[in-house]
């Protein structure tokens, strides 16, 4: 088309040129043709320009449409064009719906909007169509071609109205915001979590300026969000120096944690503060987040548990656990100090006589009394039972320590008035010095106990530890180990000392005595090992060994016709108080096949007077089994005649101390009184420790029927005592029975 116009214009231009080049004079006809021809040419030129401009506009429009289409495709958004009056909805680049919908619905895509979101979309669209708002914008869930619900953002506005401003056409875009919505929901969730957490949270930037706090932070530390935003982060309740130290610490590491105390209204709140670094994807620091975890309840529980762990529940004093902890700190710091260990003398008697409740009250009152008199830097501890410890810090001065020991001994001895009773107790004290007497808490306590043990032999006194005590303590430990090994290897032997009728000289019984004979140390004196065995409780096992062997030997001698009396076996205090004492004796008698008639048990006066009522119960049970009972060392204890007559005794033994004292009239009269009391109670009497003939004669005069001692025989081993029995049979012309031969004869018959 443009080419044809150009050719026509060119033709007209040539014709016009031809006319103007002729040499003749123009005629009237010629003049009439020139003007129309010029006008036509001009019109054609104008048309040509218009066509060219239209052509360029069309090309530009195509390019613009192409760019618009590409941008729409690139953005992923869908463009919609709603011809309102025609009820037609067109879409471009919409993978969600059909390209064209014909519907009178409002909104036109009503069928594809989630029912829960529809009222909201309708409301916004009506406001825009009515002119209340300048544009339409709504996010909602729309159904795609697959029937799935997806979040979209719908934006648009009216672009054409009629003369009455009634909307005729509206255009807009729809954007899939599913991933954005999910991210937003996650962010909202995190924000809600932070805001509603019960733990205070504060977020601050790389310059330590606060950018966000949650409600819990405001509740704990006060103020409003506006008060905190933009201000430098500080540790609540701490000065600027501590805060600056925190800044330096968190700059060096990605995680920082510490327990802090915050005081408010005279109450302390314990926090576990954790601060973490928040970096961007390029590992550049963006923010810090600080989380305060209120651990007050846990801390109070921990403190309560520590109190239970480190405090004696009865007296409230620091206990043994706290003692070792404190001593470890003192020793570690090389702090010179003194340790005084107190042990109450005969406290068991108070528990036994007044009851354990009274004993506990007494310990509490004593602890209170002692604590009030200590120096500010010193501390009393209850180590257990009736044992206390005093640690005197920063002193090794003997005079100061001695004065303190004397003062506390006098303080302990001062009477206590309880329930109508005036109670007086005493204590024994062992003292050690650091570092002279030990370089560990354990060694210091061991040495203090050793010194206290020596002080206790006299009672109500104090003693400083020395090397001699240590040597004795080592020896004591060696003997304790020897006893343990001796029980395992059968090193305990039974020796027998005869009991003789003072008038006829006949053997009427014997006492079984334990002897400890070791392969390397030889014979260990009973005076050495028995007290240690009693303290350690090993005496119970030793006593059972002696009883078992004695019953076995006596059964053998009775069967062979060598002996027909009773064997006396000593019961220690610990044995006597064993719950299974009766059962243990029954088992041994049954196992060895010995009738109870042949057994006599010797119990010391002190043992049965520890708890007379319980002693009577136990002794009645033993007596009912046919076992004879003897009271040993009579006169050395404090038994009363009122109790003595209640005990189911058979024999009373006069202690050697009284026999040795019979050389004077007073001593002889004492033995006479004891023998008379025994006879009046229907008891037989045995005098032990008889060594001289004049003692035998005196005892005959006092009608003491049975004697025992070196005058007749020393304690004899099993083999020696058997020879003694054989010799007695030979003197009496009584051949011993040959049980093996008797058995053979009975089988033949």
C-alpha cells in the first residue's frame, strides 16, 4: 500500500515537471490544473507521513506487547481483564484457571475462592467498585486446575466507567504467594513463640543496641518496648564493667552461657543466660539473641539439697561431708590450722537410760552451746553419732589451742537440765596441727582420732597427737589385719583351764580361753587383740570360733569317757547383743552334737548391766534351753542386788583382783561377803586366779567350793588338756573308753 502511494506521487510529480518545462505560454486550462494537482500532491504527502507514523506506532505497540507478555511470563503473575457489563473474565499467563470465564458472579472467580476467604474478598471488591477504596487487593486461597488450594495475592483496579461512573471494566494481576505465605506463617509462628515464651528474650545488633524484646523480658526487668529499643544492651543488675566484659566474651565465641543473679524487691532471681550469635548467609554478624532461663526453683532445690548434703539434719551443724570439703580447701591453700576432735564419754548410757529422743535433744543443745562460743573464723562440725570436730583457722599456737580445748571441755561438762534431770557429760579430745601432723584431710582426721582414742582411756581430757600414738595406731591396725587373716586361716586356738573342787581336788569343769597364735608373730596376748576385736566387731566371729571348737572338743572327750563336766565359754558384750545369738548357739550345739547341759556361758557384770531388762530376757531364753549361766568378774561392775536376784544365774565368779587382795583382813572380808551373797541367792561360787596355797586355804574357810588358777594348772592347749585328762583317769584307775573298739564289737554282735 505505501509503495503504490509513493508511485502515484512520483507520477504526479513528473507530470507537474513536464508542464512547467514547456516553452509555450500557459493557457487558462493549464492554470486551472496546477492548483488541484499541487493540493493532491500535498494530500498524498500528508497521508504518506500519517501512514508511516501509524506503521511505526504499530511496530512499537507490537514490541511493547511483546515486552509486556515476556515480563508477565517472567514474573509468573497472571493478568486478568474483567469486562463487567459483559460478564466476561479473560486471563493471560494463568495456569490456575481457564483462559476465559463467562459468569455473572461477584467476584467473577467466586467458584474458585475458598469458602472461608470469600466474605473477605467480596467485601474488599465491593468497596473498590463503590469507590470507597482506590484499588482492590486481597490474599486468599484459590483452587487451581488440579483442584488444590493455593494462596494468591489478587490486585486490580477499575479502568473504564460509563457516563454515570459505573464500572465497566477492571484489570489486575494474580500472584502465587504460597511459598511467601509459608515463610510468613513460619515467621509469624517464630515471632509468636518469642513473644509468648515465659523466658525473657532480647535481640541486639552487632553494636550491642537492642532491636527487640519480648513480653517476658518486660515483665522481669520492667519498662516498655519503646524504652528498650535502640538502647545499649546491659546485664540487668550488673555494672558497666561486667557488661563490657560480656561484650568482649561474646565477640570471641558463637555461644556464651553463665548463671546470673538478679535482685528485685529484696528477692533474688537466678537466671541461666545464653547468648548466641546470628549470622547471615555470608557468615557476617547480624544480631545476637539472649535468652534468660529462670532457674530460681531449680537453684533453690539445689541449695536445699546442698543443705541436706552438707548439714547435719539433727543439730544443723555442717556434717562430715562439709568437713572434708572445708578441710580440703584449707589444706590446698596451705592455711595453717588445728583440728580438734571431740567424742562424748559414755554417751550410750544416756541413750539407754533416757531414750534416744532425749539423747538427740541433748546433742542439739550441746551443738548450740558449742557454736556460740567459737571464734568467728572457726567452725564446729558433727562427724556422726556423738563425735564433733572443731577447725581453728590461721593458728598453730599451742597456748591458743590448749585454752580453747580446756574451755570447750568445761563447756561440755556444764550440767544440762532436761525433763527434771540434771545431766552431766564429759568429752575426750584429740588434737592435730597442719601441716605437722598430716598433709591430707583424711590423715589429719585419722591422727586426731588416734589422739582422741588415747585421751578416752582416762576421759574428760585432751591430748595432742604424737609419734608414739602413731606407732600404737599402726600396731593396732596391724593387729586388726592379723585378726582378719587369722580368722580366715584358723589361727585362733582354744586353751582350757581346769576348774577344781577345792575339797576333793577333782576336776569339775574347765574354762575355754582363746589364744591367737600366728606363724610369724607367734602368740599375741589376749590383752592386745581382744580390745581391738571388740572395737571392730571381729570379737563376734572370734567368739563363734571358740564356742564351736570347745563344743567339738568336749563332745569328743565325753564320748571317750575322759570328761563329764561343763565347759565355760565367755560371751563378749557384742556377742551378747547380737539379734541371732540364740539361733547361733543352737546351730553350733546341734552341729557338734553336744547337749546343752555341758555348756556354761560366762557373761561379764558390765555386759548384763548395759540393758538389764533385755539381758534378763536373753538369759531366760538361754536358761530354758538347759544352758548354765555364770556372771564373770563379779564385784568390778555396778550391779545391784535387786537385779542380781532376777538374773537366771547358776554360778558367780569372784574376780582375781579380790583373790589377790585376800592377804589383808579387809580383802578377805570382801570375798567372804561375795561368797555369802552367792550362797544366799542359791548360786555356786568359782574363785578365779588362784595361784597360792594360802589362798586355797582361805577359800576353804569361806566355803568357796570351786577354784581355778595357776595353783592347779595354767591354760592348756587341746593336746595338753587331753594329756591332763588322761593322767586324771590313770590316777583314778579309770581307763578311757575306746569308742572305735566299742563300735566294732557292737557291729560283730
